């Protein structure tokens, strides 16, 4: 447990996870709730956009490959919104390609995590991008 010394508490942190995979959503939600996060999930970009307006998450994890509205489009819409443009968006992808990472940067994402991500990767990303 020594890795948690000096770490920022994530208690009450509002986190959104957008992924069309139920497994990924459930895994992330379980990990984050154990840390005390308030987790909101969405299955795609359209569902996410209405939930973002309702819940005002402090950080958003978004899968790239999703039906209807993909992760790049979803991120671009979030970053083009005056209210939410400062919200950190972390892209999630099963591909670890340079092109995907570059495209994620172009639409404004803060970081890129390759699936399957570890608990530490998820928590480190939150600690890096969310300041209280």
C-alpha cells in the first residue's frame, strides 16, 4: 500500500467512462468506485454528451472505436463546448498506434491509454490531469 502515500485522494471525484464495451465500463467503474470516485458511464458519444451536461464530470475517459459517434468526434464536441473545454479527456484504445495518438492530440485529448489498462494507469491519469 505504500504507493498510495502522498497520493491525492480520489474520494468524490466525478469520472465519466464512455465505452461501448460493457466489460471495459464495468472494469473501470469497479476500479474507480473502490477509490471513492463517483462514476458515470455511457455506451457512446451521444449518450455521453447528455450525461456530461447533467453530471459535470471532472475527467472523461473515452473509447475511440464506438458506433454512431466515435471517441475523436466525442472529444472534439466536448472541447468545443465553452463549459467543458477545460475538462481533461483521456482516449482509450486497443490500438497503440502513433496515428491514433496524434489524432487524439489534434481533437484535444490530454492523454492516450491503451486497453487493457491497469488500475495504476487509470488512477495515475486522473491524478495527473485533475487538480483539486
